[in-house]
C-alpha cells in the first residue's frame, strides 16, 4: 500500500502506475438471443462479423458472437440450456454488460496487484491457447455483477481469443464510423458511489478526475451524483453514478429498479464525424433522445464558435458543450433492450476532455419526458 500513502508527497507524474491499462479489450453482454443481437449491432450500429464460439466450434453450453468496429469489440453471449449462471443473469437483469475487459501487458500481475489490494477474484490467471498462440486472462468483481477481465494477448495472433473461430458471413453492412470506447458509466445503489470510487482508487490505482453533485445535475424532479474515475494513463474512464433525492424517481433509480441492481448504464463510443455517424445510425433505425428545439436557440451563446453548421446538429438532436480545453458533440440513444436500462452515447471530442455537464439539464429533462411515458417518473 506504499503507493497510496505516498500520494500526498509525490506528484502524479512520479507515482508508479501499478495497473497500466492499454485500453478496453472487449465488452461482453449477456443477452437472451446472441444471434439476433449480433444482427442488430451489425445492421443498426455498423459492427462487422468477427468471431464465433458455439456448437460448431465444440462449445457445448454457450454461444458467443463477436462483432467489431475499429477498436470496439462486443461479445454477445447466450446460454444453450436452462438453469445456467448466464441464464439466471439474464432472467434477473435482462440483457446487459457482464464483462468490461481491460487490455494489459501482464494479466497475472494485474490480478495479483488488484486482489492484494482487496479485489474479489472472479477468475485466477488462466492460460488459454490454440494454434494462434496463447492468451492469459484473469478477472475481478466490481459493482453489481459486473466483472473486469484482464486480457494479456501479446503472444496471440488469432482473430479474438482461443476457442473462437472466425465468423464469416455474406452480410457485412458498412461501418457507421464508430472508433473506440471513450468511457463506460456504472450506476450504483444510493449511498454506494463513494464506496466504488474508493474501490477504483485503492484496488485499481485510478483517480477521481471530475465530481458532479446534485447541484450540477438536477432538474425540477430528479437528481444524481457522479464521480469520474480515470486509470493512471487516462485511457480508461469510468464515471460512477448514484441517485440523489428528488421529488420523483430519478433515471438512476429507474435503471436500478429495472436492472435489479447496479450495472453498466451506458457505453460512450467515439466518432470523428458525429454528423455522418448519427445520420447513418438514424437511417438504420437507432433511436435517440431529443431535447426541445429551444435548446438550439441559445446553445451557441453558451459554447461559442464551433466548426460545424448548427442546422444538421439541430436536425439530428446532437448536443454541444465546451470546457477550457475545447468542445464536444454528443447524443444519447434510447435504451437498446426491452428494459429501460443500458444505452449508448455517441461522442466527438474537439479538444474537450469533459463529459457534457452543460447538457445535463436539457438531457435529463428529455429522459424524464420518456420516463413519464413509461409511467416510471
Ligand atoms: Fe457519458
């Protein structure tokens, strides 16, 4: 624990990062129909077929499709029988994120460092191999039933992971320009935000880079609090939300009620051209939250000059925010499964490294209008 006690005397640059993370390796969702989910992510979001594991590859109990778009890899997994841990996960939570896999150079060290600091092990370091080489994976538990899997793949040349075959198909819709996972947000139970902030600080060596309290994020009805945790090198960012007291049920409480516990609220994925990306996503059936047209009457007074024309941003419902380093463009989808739980954010950063605080009020009012329609406000 010496690293932690040295924190006050050492500048951030001289602190040793005991858990260097290269990036997000993959995100695995447990879903009730992996075959159809894969088709949805290809058709609607522009992911490409990449790898497959199932009966045809000798797998007896589960089926997983891996879809890819630039650096983003989604694994969509369903059970093949009743009464399985995956089936129970789906029964309780609906479709949702089970694994946030982190790409590291040394999975054994990552597991040893984090478990020594108090993480509960999900899987001890395990070597998996096939004709393409070997991968080492190890996992720890985080909030809810979510797992962080450490993936060491420097000695592997296969398409995804050992046990997966290539997934070849004649149906390959074009990419929509999504490039990498910008951040992934967790919703945790009332009063638990600081517990998980401390977990990411103590166990994973992350730092709290931004805090929003209920004064930043509140509407007439609902409120939430959020702290953004960042890995040492800044490549991984995990905002953690908890509900705050309001007159009506907050969107975080709605999530916790329908997910039946803490879990991943949204995946933010980056594009270099949000107007083109969102136009394509909309044409392919992805549904987005809308803010009132009045948002665009004053937005440029708030954010100043931007390179884009306002017209297409208004037409698509894309939001704009600025911080001292630049600005960002962002938009949020409606939930992507039956339950009002997980959704996607599409984000284009033009210098800004923040998360769109200036849009929170308009955005949450838009969410509340949808909650009203669902009868869950
Ligand atoms: Fe976000």
